[in-house]
């Protein structure tokens, strides 16, 4: 399978989420700029969009690594020769899990028996660790693309984790994250999706979706 359809699927989903975000904003009488601007219903909707966005990004990253290892083609049609030890997606998942734990070779030879035992594919720190250790085909190119997506990917991961595991420690992570953006004080992690990015002046959530799409297109090229 070529890499382009994997990107097309993620891009389409992100476009859908962007439409839902626009529809959400169109129903608001004012700019979302304080914690009191959000209702419980707002937070529930945003948490759903956030979770789905993170899952789509993680699925894209996994698919790109698996297909690169098992044999594929770039978006321009250049063949990607399979890694000789990548016998199946389960073998790729096993190699990734081993590579995350240790640089010791051999990385390949393990098989994961369940998706829940695989690495956090959307985590760019994990990708930076495992791609060279696994000797993923074109890993230098993939590392460059994923490194450019790092800030956006880590932002959405941090907010998603804080929403999924809402406690004082994850909210402290949110405070640390806020230093990168034009932020207001929040009472729930999903409200941070409406912090603004200094360079663009856009909402963080909308910026992240666009930035991840742009760098994902580089990863498959």
C-alpha cells in the first residue's frame, strides 16, 4: 500500500474536525478567551474532537512506519524497499517496543500480540528514539518531518492526556505548556485549545491541525 492514501485519510478527518470547530465557533456570541466562556457541553464536544484528532495523528504515524518497513511507495511514486526483518505489522510493532526500551541489538525478532502493547505512535519523542534504532527505511527523512511537527504533536498530546487524566499533575503540565502561547487561565484542559499561537494569531487547535497536515505531507513525500 502506498503512503498517499494514509495521508489522505488523516487530512480528510482533520478537515472534518476543522468544520466542526468552525460550526462550534459560529454559535458563540464572542471570542473564547476566558475559562468562563466554556460550558460543560462545550468541554465535552471539544474533548471528543481533541481525542479523535490525537487518534488520527497516531494512526497516521503508525501507518507510515509500518508501511515504510513492509514496503510501500512515496506520494511521488518512489518505491520504498521493505526492511528484510519486517514480516508483518506485528513484527514492526514488536521491533518498535524493543527499540523504545533499549538501543541494544537486535531490535527485530519480537512480535506484539495486541495493539495496546505497542508504543505511543503519535509521540514524536518516541519516534525520534525508535526510527534509527529500527533502521526504518528513509528514517532520516521521517525524522526530519516528525521533528518539524514536534511542537504541535506534543501540544495536542499534552492537552489530550490532561483531559483524559484530569488531575493536579496534568494541569501542572498545562501550566508549563501555556508559556509557549498567548494563554488565559483555564479550569479544564480542553479550554487550552483556544490559546493562540503567537506566530499566526490563530487558535492553537486550528493551528495544530494545519501544522500536522503540512508535516505529514512531508513525511510521505
